[in-house]
C-alpha cells in the first residue's frame, strides 16, 4: 500500500515526525496515516460513572491530538491525503502491525502520552527492529532535506535493501547519494578464518572499494538520475557515519549486516546512529 504511517502522541518530537512524514508522503505521492496509541482499557465500557467520565475525557483528548496532527499535515502539504486514528494497544506492537501494509513508518526520537517511551531504545527501537518496512526516526535537527542521502554499505545481502532504499530516496529528493563503507582491519572470509597481525592497508582499502562498487552496481541502471559519490573510509563505522550525517538530509543503515559495517544490528551501529546522527535516520530491515 502506498501509505506512510506516523506515530503521534502530541509531543514536539512526534509533531516533528508528522512534519517529516508529510513532506515524505508528498515526495512519493503517498497518503499519510496518523496513529495515536492509548492504553486498551480506554475502549472498555466502564460500569462506574466516575470512570466513564474519565474515560471520555481521555478519549476526547486523544481525538484532539489526532485532529491537530492531521490538520498540521494538511496545512503543511495542501492537497495531501491524510487520515488519523486513535487506537488501543501497546504502541510498538500497533505500529509494527500497521507496518505490514505500509510504505514506511515514521516515529519521533522520543515522546510522551499515548506513545510515551518514544526514546531510542524503546518504541522507536522496537519498531525499527521488527517492522516489515523501512522505519524513519525523525530526529530533531536542522538537517537540510536537500542535503545528501548517506548510506552505510557493507556488501551483505541484507544490506542490499538499505542501498536500494537510499537510491530511491535520493531519486525522489533529487539529491546526491553518498555511499560509504568503513574498515579498520581485514574482515574474516569465513568461520575459523585467521587474520594477519600485519596487513597491507592499500590492499584492504582496494578490497573494500571493490565490495562497495559491487554493492552499488545493480542500482546504477535503475536510478540513472542519481549522482553517486562512494568512498571506503578507514575508521570505525559509527564514527564515520555520524560524521557524514552532519550535512546529510537523511542517513540510511541496514538493521543488520557484516563487513565494513559489521554488526549493523540495532544496538550497535544502527543504535549508535539513532543516538548520534545529526539528521533523520532510516533503518531498513533486510530480507536477506
């Protein structure tokens, strides 16, 4: 389905996510659906009159939050198809379920209220780990949407989905794609492979550049409009990507991988980017 889901709870970070999601929906010709998740008991019918009044007040407040976000998105992008809902459940679980039929899911980096816990390591982290579609954590920043799309490349089958998503983003934004891989020592080629204590840096760099070129090769013809700059950088992956994000409009990483960005599991490089990146971060869960 050509629909973008955005989690909202009325907090400033979640409203920034609504803004980012509205802009993205406009770029992609998609619709936008705002989701506000509350505790399930609010949808139960209470027998106590006092509890019923509290329930209605809380539900009314939730409806106000959804309506405000929907209106904000429509004002930001006139003509955009925007819908919204208030639903009961566990925030991460609800967003992951809705991700099954979505183009992408967008969250704030932290939040309060119905999506309380949109802290890195909580709802945003759970959604990025389990969602079937790309997840964008719209970190509060001064990132220029016209800045480069930066993607971390590791040559793994799973990482290929992140590369494809990055090419697509660069194309719809009409910006340059900067593809990076990082290396600090030779990478084992298989289980039990022993690596030398001394190695030729030039040889290792050349091998990383070869892997990088091969990872990009299949996408050049599909996106001939995208200008690509690629580089194999000697350094720690998290540091390399964090530095590249300073002037980026979007940073794309896979949810897991190996090679130059070994350990692209949430909790390592991906986790570090959600904490340290200077721009919105897209986590792409590979199928491989």
